[in-house]
C-alpha cells in the first residue's frame, strides 16, 4: 500500500498497520486528513482484515493543536474491519478519543489516559462525551471529563476502558499476535459481528436481537460459512476468502 504524509501504512498478511508520526505528540489538521485518506484506502481493499493503530515516540497522542475540515477520528470509527489500538505513554484528549474509536485497546503498563479538554476551556469534540460513557458508564465518564481525571493503565483496565495491559516491551508483540489471529478468521463474520456490537449501545434489546438474527441469516449465505463447516468436519484449519 502507499504511504500518506505523517502516517506510515504497512500491509502484510491481511493486517494494515497505521503508525502515526505526530509532531510534538499532537494531532493536527494534516493528521486528520492523512487518516481520512488511509481509511478510504483500507475501505477499498479486499485484502485487509484487521487494522492496528499505533504511534511513534514515547506517547500515543497528547491532544490536538487544530482540526481542519477533515475528521480522521470519525473516519477511523467508520471502518467495518476491526481496529486495534496500541497505546503507550500519554493518551490524552483527542488521543483518547482516537483510542475510543477503535474496537480493542491494549496499553503499556506505563500508559496514562485522560480527557482533560475542560481544563483548557474546550470540550471534547470527536466523540469523547458519547463513546466514553457507553464504554465505562456515565458516572466514571463524568469524573474523567468534568474533573479532567487521568487514569493509570491498570485503573483504565479495571474500568473497562483498556482490554489488556502489557509491559512496555511486550505490548507490540501482544498486539500483533492478536491481529494475526484475527486475520485468520472470516472477514465477513468479523464485519457483521462488529456491526451488531456497535448497534447494541443504541438499540432496544428487541431491535438488537432482530438485527443479530438478520445478520446471522446473512452470514449463512457466504462461502466462508461453508468453509467453516467443511473445515470443522474435516478437522483442519479453515481458509476463509472473505465472501
């Protein structure tokens, strides 16, 4: 795949790794535009099954200096394939909003996470006030936003904000192991599962169950479903093709 400015993109065996190179650790208008371009490229690919998002340097992202006309965080959240965030150092403000737009979040043990925009007189503007309460509950989210509370990686894991904490040297190894495992699974089933999970926070239970049933029926007509059943009977690993 091509490289876009300030964002290194590498694709290998169904995994697209997006590595941000943030100036002074801050998200800016160029980074928003580059992330939008990267997402558009991924959406058009039939080969990518999972995305890993990480950042160079000591900190994942300390915040933002400007937005511009593009919204890279919203673009990332729109991806149908699963997205894994690899977090280290400071994960603040727009950095945390970026992590919240991902499906799985792994963090180094020394990471710190916070949504501190109010301390600077501004509001979260990339989904923080909406995604954070859905993930950890309104009470804890209220503390984080109104008090600019910063959590350690272990506190974030306990609250459900982080899925798993790893020692710094092991973080990338763990994230890539998870990504490789996910890349062997049916892309169709993973996309449908992600759709159902994301809808669960907005739909009443009865409607959510209907959506789950509809997506299940849709999955039954795929070649991947047939391959899954055949490989199970033949006691071999499935070879999914994404159709």
